[in-house]
C-alpha cells in the first residue's frame, strides 16, 4: 500500500518534498516512480528509481529541478521539488513496479497510491 504525502500550495520558485511510504518486506525489491496528472490531462511520467536507488530517470520537464530518492531502511520514496513552476501544478502519484528496474510508462506500474495535490501559484 502506497500513500503519497507532502503536497501543498507554494509560490513559483519554491520547494516541496513529497514522501511515499510503502509497506512490506519486499519494498526494496521493486522499482518505483512518481507521476502527475493535471486537470483535463493524462497522467504523465515525472521520475523513476530502481530498487536499490542506484539508477534514476527524469522527464525532461523536471530534470535539474526535481530529485527522486528512496530510503529502503525506512520503506520510503521521496521527490524533492525545487524551482517549482505553475505548470508543475497537478496531483502527484507514487507507484511501484513488480520488478527492480525503473521505467517511464504508466502501464508498467502495478501498485498506485492515492495522490497528493501540488499547486504552484505565479
């Protein structure tokens, strides 16, 4: 079970840190990712991390501003978001794959948490 948290309202240029705690001893075996969905748009890839945390990938729109990480001792994944822009406004979801390698496709993820709203004002 996954549950994203840490969203909120922030001004452009500000920062937020999202968290996604997982459960189960297998947490460290699976790749995970962050996705987002703005009103009227499809869910899109944001960032992904492999099971060990040693490999990551980002959407071009967030590269250099967002950092994905995980702490397998705490069964938690994070998304540090800096230099936020109004176009980052969306509901952010965390998700897990059933394998160790990361990926960008929504359809590759088998477990999804409830989202957390991120709103960036201009």
